[in-house]
């Protein structure tokens, strides 16, 4: 076997940047920011630390890419999916059912990290602003006056954030019919 072929085969066995980011997101969601350490993550992935440094300049680069992926997956991708679906009040109902029906361990972990890191807090603040603005747009499209849409969107977002902290399971979820009813409260009054 040629040296070139051996190098190609060795490179295909290497973890990708995406593999590392996915693993980092799992670690962050499960154990918090303090568990994002190259050595233990490499051991769990059964690779050397060099695999990490092949893809990332340093831990700050890795963390920035984790945050970027979180922002993309939990905000921009969700908005793109909603935009290709139903319109008007139905889009708002779909968003509420989706948002209030998901597990948000990763979101909680990132917000806990943001409480102690100004850079992360700025990213979370920009995500929050993007989400509230999008919800306000959905409300406006549903007939709510622009002068009321932002405050209603903000209130809905507060409820979303608060739901993630509810510990009693029976108070942490609502039926789809209940969510439809509640979303109607935020439409035209």
C-alpha cells in the first residue's frame, strides 16, 4: 500500500470538526461548561488530543463554534423551517407547540455559562433578541398591532424561558389543544 493511500485512510478515520462540536454540545448539555475539557472529551471519543487541535485553534475557538452551532440549530434553522410551513396564526401555534414541547437541557447549560461569561451572555442576548423579534413578527402577521406585538412577544418568551426551570413534570407541559388556546390569547385582542 502506498504512503499516500495510508495517509488518506488515516485521515478518513479521524473525527470531523462536526463530530467534535456535536460531542461538545452533548457534554455541555449533560455536564455543563466546566466539563468542556480536551483531555476527557478525547478519551470519551477514543482519540488523541491532537484530533481536537487538528480542527480547533484552542478551546476558545471550540467554544465559539459550539455557540455558533447552538445559535444556528435552535434559532435560525427553526425560523427557516417555520417559514416554509403554515402562515399567520398557524405558524405561531406551531412555534409554541414546538418550543414548549422540547427538552432544553442545552439551553439551560448555555444560559448558566452566560451567567459567568460576558462573551457568552452577549451571544445569548442576541439570540433572545432575534427570537423575540421573530415572535413579534408572527404576532403582527396574525393581526396584532405593531405597538403591542413586541410586549406580547417578550411576555411569551419569558414564559418559554421560565418553563425550562419548572421541576414538577405535571406543570412543565400542556396539551397541543391547550397551547393552541393560549396562543390565541396573544393574537388580535
